[in-house]
């Protein structure tokens, strides 16, 4: 098995990994020349979760675009580093206006570091616009991995994590929220989303009504912080708990739908209706079992057993 096929991570200092034939450093390398956009994950609560690469990037970037410049300065101070380049704000309300300037700077060879208040930029935070603009302009985009509320909550939720979907923030208005929850009724993947503490109880009540009171879920509060808390249980149970008031940053994880066991008798009834309409039994069984998870053979045998039991 060669290095490209191996499941083992390959690091920059691994002698088996080298620049390409032209000697050009990988675009993801911290030492690659030229302009680029660098998305950097920042700590959610523990400053020690900041990576050495983030520390270095804050000092060496030509421009640091921050969701909140005051928090960016506080982060740098906590890390005992100086922001080496120009610090500019980049939050939701100015994202569209600031993006062209950042793209132009990158095109001119400058390194732009994008950070948000916590976690990874562009994941329910500013960043998507400038990533798209850079991609369309053919400019390099890379990331410095780190803390993520999504994967942290999923990991500690005790819910299936092989397949999941991230839903961003739950809709604020009751009608939109109900429509969104109805989309999750038959969703087999575990769902992860953010919610504000003052809307959490209402969202969990609606989820219990639409998804079922016993659907398993976890409410993860203040992840990595002093008052971190993970509450696990059925949706109705969690809604009752949240009704007493909850504070802090909230990430909710809800288990996916469990596929119901197919009803062979019901499928046999439907197959016989199709046969009565002129369809061959074999084709009718194939039709009614499509997407049901049931075996065509089981339905076929059920119809035959009925006919043997009641020849008339």
C-alpha cells in the first residue's frame, strides 16, 4: 500500500511526503509562498485549545479578518502573541462589503487570516462569501483545524455518529421551526444544530410534538467551559428540563429516525390489489416492496399462503 492509499496521517516532517516535481510547497503548508485565505478555528472556551499554528498565523498574516476585533485582540493577548498584520472586522453585516477587498489583497499576494469568535469560520459563522469568491477567482484557500462545537457535541452525545447532518441554527419563528422539524421526521441521520438558550425550551417542546416525546436527544451546554453540561434523554424529558431556564451556548443533537419494520400483511394486501388490477404477482410484489426494506419473496409467500388457506 502506498502513502496515498494509507489510512495513516502524513505529516509535513514525514520523509515520505515531499513537494511536487516542480518543488512547490503544498497550498496547505504554513510555509507556502503567495497570497491565500486561511480559515482558522479558535477556542470555544479553553484558550489552551488554540493550536501552535493559530498562534503563528496571528503573528504572520498580512491581514487578520475577525468577526469581533475586540475578541481577536483578547485572544492574541491570552496567547501572548502580537497580531502582526492589519486587523479588520468581518461580521455578518459587513461580510458582503468587505469580501471584494480581501479577495483583492489575496490576489496581490497577501495572506488573509479569517477568524470568528469561536470555532471554524463559515460554519454558521462569517466566511462562506469570501471562500466562494476565492474559489471562483482561483485563489488558494486552506484551513487551520481546531475546536468545533458540532463535532464536540456529537462526540459526547452518546447518539449514533456514523452519519449526521448539521442544520445550523434552528429557525426562530414557530411556523418555520415546525416545517423544519417535519423535515427531520424521517431523517435517518443524527441531526446537530445550534439554539439560543431563551428559545431552547420552545424548540424542544415542538420537537417532542413533531418527532415524538421519546426520540433520543442531547443538549450540550457551554462545551469546554467551566460549566459544561450534557443532558441526555427523550425530547419531552429535555423540554421539561429546559423549561426551568438554561444559560450559555447551546448545541442540540437529536437521534435520527429508526426505520419501522415493514408490515408483510399490509404489503401482501397491496400486492393483491395490483394483481386484481391485472399485474402479475411477481411484478406486484416487486412494486410494493420497493424502498420498504421488505423481501419480495416474503410478500410473495404470504400471498400464496393466503390463497392456500382460502382457495375460493
